[in-house]
């Protein structure tokens, strides 16, 4: 017998080891590269009352280079040639402030600029619509695990800012992600614990979930409220090198960036209400806790109630997110935060297939003989769920060039209650109503230690992050089932079979009392389907951003990942089985050439992802990790003083080592399967003229199994989503006169048809293409904001799904009022 511990020493691993050596040696080989001697400028810009001057432009007049101040009031200008310059901080409608600075070779100049305007005056200017490209983001601390401008990064990513979410009057991550080209929702969150049971999406042909929060693991089982979200970052393509396989997909990953405390008192209270019993109250309160402003506190909270458009269905939740920052010294700081979420409600309606497409008689959701406005359930079939997320971070500046960052995250989810679901039946006139009950939860623990620094080898500048990551996931979830009999059949979870339309005498029988009775009177004792698992992952990674010249930047990275699956525990006989261990390497390379410095970048990347696999083939050979490798190239723009930002790319992803049935030994698998996914993506964020902002995107994806089981070989996977997708949002606000601050927004989403069932034996079934339009009208007066929004303007009936058909909400009208202080 072979050991469960598997170490893969193969030709591929040998090549990856060579690549690791390349990463280590490359900086040395570039010692004699020719590059202009440069330095950096870092600083802060504050208003006259000491608040961060978010959105102000900082420029070097002589070089005509500039950047935008972030929400903390900070800015950075990298790779400035040595010399003396005039640095200017400006904003349309405010007096320009200037400062003379001298840049020395390989040094960082720290400056502070103070505006003559106070924060309220600056807010009024921003409200008037003068801030250029207010939906654009140019830099991230999490995407590369180090501060890196988008034009320096060879990886493609999209960012949804809090300002865009406010403009569109969206209240959760699901709705916000409609602004990301190629992001398509497969399922809404089911509220049941167990890894992967939050909202599910597809990106670049592969399914993914919202697993990351501030760059570290944070599993959730519920829809994520955006009350505490500053922005949402969506990385495109396999991203295991820096983030591992547990929280990423071959299509990418989703990272939520939360709001942070700041050093002034302030906040906002908002009430929203509208269609289908929607009521929402949020509060965002921030204050320093000491006169020295070393201890900063912020709390965000939300209360929501929402009924279904159907005859039954509802959701109630409460959300609380306190956060604290302690600045122990100029070098040492600590941050602590939590997200506490509790909900109660019915689970989203979804129809599975209990028949072939041929026997069903139709092949698309719009032809199903279902009543769009019927829920087929009772309001007392309630699932109770909770998510508790606690995290902390310590940042210690070891020197001017090196920082130690220690992060920890602890997440607990818990669910209890019935989960109804439905089967489509042959003939398209009946459905089978089913239910099981869930109890239990899961726990995620993640500890990361990163060292972030910069150094020069000769004239070549290197920016590096090196880290270790310890990840642990435990699940203890029990799905209680019963044996039911209806319509001449007996099956687990089966409650009854009913007609889909017309008079249904037993329609109201699907309620808690009768479900409880079904369990009590089951012909067999209720038996559980259990998930009792533990997994541990220990990883080390390094990434080097190498400035070969002022305009040519290389990125090389490698991860070593050791996976330890403790096995599945059987509570009936007290045994554990299926445990195994596996080690994988994940490399990443990228190259950026700034055709026009800080304005136009050409980029290319090689990115890797992997999935651990267990078992052996017929000959006893242990399986290797499944791997996805991406090649991508494109162009990034930041032109016209930041008023036009865009990314255009082509990608090609190949998945190798896919398990498929061994035809010669059908009880075994062989590991020579492949899957392909390639496509185009385009994203533009623009400010064509004062007050007018545009967010637009398009995505095309071609996915298919290329060497797989005969039943699916050559077909598009049903996890791939639509081939064509587009998103658009247009926003205009008046900037002067008596109606200054009045604005209107309009846009929507197009998605082509999407396969939800795709095999030769079962047939192909799809949800039709749809175009959903949304609009909003608002008035922003600085301290007050009023808004009215209409979602699904044309009252379109449409569906999403993943092995299922899930109807979506028709037209809704909502209003809100906000008070800022």
C-alpha cells in the first residue's frame, strides 16, 4: 500500500524549481541594467480642519505627472528622476497649494500639504461633480499583497468603490458585483453553513465564492451586507500563488475591503425603504477615543427586512461591524475589527432536475410551466443563520524600507432550520417538493505573516513581499433527512408532488407543522448526511516586483503549499477515512511595459492555480494536484489626467490533470483530463466631461471540456455562465446653479443564455439571455442625500442557476435619505 502522504517530484515540479531559482537570481542578473536614478515622493494632504483630502490631485509641474489622494489623505509618486520640483495639490474650485521638493537618488521624500479649504468645503466641491472619474481606483494594497499601482501590475482586476455602490443605491455584494465585467451570479446565498454556501458566481468560466476579506480568508454562508465595505476587488484568472487554492478559483477571487477608522469625528445615518416590504436602517459612526488620536474607533451597523415578491418568502437580518485602530508609535500600529451577522428567513427558490431534458419536454426556463409569482412554500419554514468574523492586524515598520505585517482571521458560521427545494418533473406540469434540515456550523482560522520591503541591487529597484500562511478549516454540519412517499415513489427528503398551476388543494401543506410530522412519522428513523471534516494548509510565498527600467517592470512569484486533509469523520461508527497530504508549487510571472509613463501600459502574465486531489489510479499511482495555467496579455490606460481608465485583455486558461473515468477499469479514474477557457474582457471607467461618469464593461468566454468523460466531452460546462456579458452605468450630476447636487443614473446588465444542465445523457437546458435596466435619481447636498431608485425597470422575468433554475426579482422601487455629520 502506498502512503497517504504524496510529494510530487515530476518534470513539472523540476521546471517549477528552476523557476524558483530564476526568481532568486533575476535581481542579481539585472545589477548592470541601465536605468535612470530615481527616488520617491510620499506624503499627506489634509484640509484646514485636519481631515484627509480625499480626491485631491497632486502633480509635479515640471514632469506633468500626478496622482490622486486616497481616502486616508495619502499619496505616492514613484520613480521620480533626481532633481528639484514644484509639487502642487489642487482640486477644481479650490486654491492650489504648492511646495518645493528635492528628490535624491534611491531615497523617499516625505511631505505634508495643507489646503486652505475645510472638509465641508471640499465635500461641497466633490458633490458638485468636479471630482474627475469618481468611480475609478488606481491602487490596491491587497491585490499584490503590497502597495502597487494598477499600471504597474500585470494582473487584471476590477474594483467596485463605495461611491459607485452609493450612486446605484445597492445594499449588498451580490448587486455590486454586477459592475464587474464577466462576473455572473449562479446562486444567491443559501444561508446554510458549510464551505462554499455563500453566494456563488462565475468568472472566466469557473465558479467562485466571496472568500476573502482584507486579503485574508473569511468564509460566509449568507448574503454579504455592504454597510462595512469600502470597496470590492475582483482579481481575474488563477491566483493561487499569493492567495492559495482554498480561497481562490481558476476564474479569480473576490476580496472585500472594509471601512477603517480615521482621526476625526463623523458619520452617516441612512434609512431606505421600498417595494416588497423593504426597510433598511444603517449607521456609520467614527470617533477618536483619545485627544492624541492614537486610539480610533468606528462602527457600522445595518438592520434589514425584505419580503419576497411571491406569495411567501422573507428575510430579516442584523449586522454589526466595530473596528479599532491603536497607533502605539510612529512605527507600530494595531487594528482589530469584527463583523457580526444574524439572519432569519426562507431560502431562495431553486428548482433542480429530477428528469432528463427530453422527458421534461422543454429546454429553457421561460418555457417551464411554473407560476413566477408562487413560492410553493410557507413562511414558517425558517432558516436561522449567523456569521461571526473576528480579525486583527499588527503593522511594524522595521526600517524605512521594511514592514512586518501580521494578520489573523477567525470566522464561525452556524445554521439551523429547514431548507426546502424543488425538483422539476417529467411532463412539465408537476414539481416535487422536498426539504431537509440543517444544523451545525464551520470554523475558519487564517494566520498570515508578511514582510513587505524594497531594496536596490545597483540601479534596479525591487519591491518584495515574502510571507507564510497557516489556514485551518473545520466543518461540523448535519443534514437531517427523512423518508417520504408521494405519487407512488419513496425517497429521502420527499414531501409531496403537486401541480404547478391552477387550483392546488394541498398547496399550503408545505409548512413547519407538517414537515415536523413527516420527520416524526418517517417509515425509517431520520438519518443524517454529515460533513465532519478538518483541513490544514501551510504555505510560504515570495513575490518580487522588479523595476528593470523606469518603464519596464517584471513580476516573479512562487508559492509552496502543503495540504493536509484529516479525513471525513463518521459519527455512526466513530471512524475517520479519506485523509491525505499533498504538496504543490504555484509560480506566477508578469511583465509590464509602460508605453507612456503612468498613462499606457502593455502587460502580459502567466498565472497558476491548483486543486488538491486524492486517490490513486488502477496502477496505484497517487494523483497529483489538478492545475490551471493562464496566459494573458493586454493594455491598461490611465489617460487625460485620470479621466479615462481602462483595461483590455485576452486570456487563455488550460486545466490539466483533471480526473476522468478509466474506461478500461471503470471503478478507477485516470488523470489526463483537460478543460479550456479563453476569452476577451474590456473595462472602461471614464469622466468625459464635468459631472458625467461612465462605467462600462464587456466579457466574452469560450469554455469546453477537451478531454473528459464521454458524457460531457466537447461540451460547455454548466458552471461557465454566459458566453457574452455586458454592463453599463451612466451617472450625471449638476455642478452649478440652483440644482447643484441633483443627479441621475441609468444602466443595466446584459447576459447571454447560460447552460444550467449540460451533458449528453441528461441533455442541455439553459436560462435565456436577459437585459435588466436600472435607474436612480438623487440629490446630494453635502450633509444630506436623497435618492430614489428603480431596479428592473422593464419588469423583466429572468432566471439564473447552476444545476438549477432560480427566478429573480421583478421591478422594485426604493427610496433613501441620508444624514451626514
